C-alpha cells in the first residue's frame, strides 16, 4: 500500500492542506490551481487519491462516477474578495458603485483564469455586469490561478493595482492585503468539498486526510467562513 496521498485541489484550499501536513502521518503530494484545470487533470488520467474542488464540481464527479459518493465531505466555505498591495490605500468597495469606481481607477486588475477558476469566472461576470469589462481590457491581468494572480499583484509596480480571488489565496500571499469580500449583489461564497477518487491507490489514507481537513483548527485564520 502506498504511503503517499496524492491531492488535486482548487487553489483556495492549498493553505488548508499545508496546515495539516505536519500532523498527518503520511506524505501528502498536492497540486493546486484553477478547479476546472484540476478536474481536467483527473479526466486525463493523472493518478490522484483526493479531489478538493467546489461542491458543484465534486457533485458532478460523483454523478459521472469519478469519485466515491459516500466519501464526499464539505470542508468549508470561502468568499471571493478584493486585494491590494500592502501599504496602498484601500479602495472603497462597499457597494456596486464603489467597486465599479475602484476598477476604473485601478492601474491593473489581477485575477485568476476567467474560464477555469471559480473566482475568475465569477469576477469576469461581475465586471461585465458592472459595465467595465470592455473598457478595462488593457489593464486586465488574468493568471492561471489565484495564487499566481496574487503574486503578480504583489510584484506589480504600477500606480494602483488591485486584484480579486478567493480570500484564502489572498491571505496566504505575502505583500498584499485583503480589503473586503465583494459587495452585495456581486458576492460569491463557494463551498469546497473533498472526495476520494474511484482510482485511489490509498483510499483509507485519503479518507483520513479528508476527515482531518474537515476539522482543521486553522480554517478561520486561513480565510474560511
């Protein structure tokens, strides 16, 4: 039996997995990124024991027979939020109008993949609904996932860049600060769930890891609500 538990997960849960690594009795090998991209890696046949994705995607994998139905556990909820570089004035984003103004005033807008990432898909939709998507094109800075987007925000040298991704990814990135969750009418709170794959080589250890993630004490500090 393998002593390794292989994980594919959304970027929002990377910090949570890292928080239990030291106390988990087996080696965790994890890859994290846009949830759609992680699902596609499973479909491509990549060996994996645990999938940690949005509840909606996990439910889809259950229906398709890719994960074990009775192994699925909700591990927490994460809000999509706005970030700025540490030390920059915090933009006002308490309403749709304020968020629209902040996006128009920003020198660059960093966010994850608008086709594959939970936060990226939603934030692109919000920008369209606010009427700023077309005009903002020259300053949009999409990245493969939220962690990459937030590192790019931290390194941005333009006048006033901002970013948007899952709160957990913002809190785990040095050099940036979480300003607030998206305002009413733009908000998104995503439930994440974990499940054992049907092809898992270490199903018992995979279930043990999921159980530990579900009760991890660091959740609130990491940005789960």
